[in-house]
């Protein structure tokens, strides 16, 4: 990262702590005003590394997503769903994910990238289940029933959708118990 992408803010009230965050497309590193320039360089490098590591954990690569999907399929679907590819996409504004069973490809909305891991896992599992069963019928929800955070993840996504004004009604869906559900 070049130096013009980083802003260092010194604070006389800050005594020992150093922190970093993204703000308006740049990294802001907050340090004590008493810190020397040499210490500043060390801490800026350290905080950039820490920030990048955190972002890698929250935003796995396509290769990481494929390994994660394979693991989830093994744990919850008996390994029956075998995706050939999985990737982040930025063109899904009304869906969290989609798949093409014919070629085994899965696409995840990049809006999921900052969401908790259990939510991303649910969306991956949801799309893996669609590789095996079309639609949201009883057989589909039976496949997902073993995921322990199913309801929590669905509720989280419904809350996000509601807060952002997205249409969460999907008429004709069947919930986990096999009952028609307009909000699934």
C-alpha cells in the first residue's frame, strides 16, 4: 500500500493504544502524539498487516470459498453437492446467492462479505442444496435442516433486507417444515 493511501492521526489524549480503520477509501491509523517517527513507521506497517489479515478472513478468495463449500457439503449434505466453482459477484442486488446446477457454479453477492461467517455459510449451503434440489420444497429444506444456525442466519438476512428496504417476500416458497411461506 502506498503512503498516500494511509493517513496517520496523532492524538495527545491517546497514551499507548494504536488502532487502524478504513475511512473514505483510505486507511486511518490513530497513534499517540508522543510516538516517534520510527515508532510510527513500525506501528503503521503492523496495523496495515493486521487490517489486511482481518479483511482476508472476512473476504475469502474464490479458492477459499470453494474449499469452504466443499467442507460444508461434506459436513451437512453428505458430500453430495459438488460445486465446480464459487465466486463473489457484484451484480446481484436482489439475491444473496445463485447457482447453475448444470455446470456446478455458485455465485455469492458481494453484499455478504462483511456479514458473519455463519450467514455466509448458510447462503453457501442454500446454493449447494440447489445443486441437488430445484426450488424451495420440502426436500430442499430437509437438506438444510442439519445446519445448526439455519434460523439465525435466515433471520439475520431478513433483518438486513428489511432494514435496506429489499423485498423479502418470495411467494410460493416452502419453509423447513414443508409449509407455504411467503417470507422465505
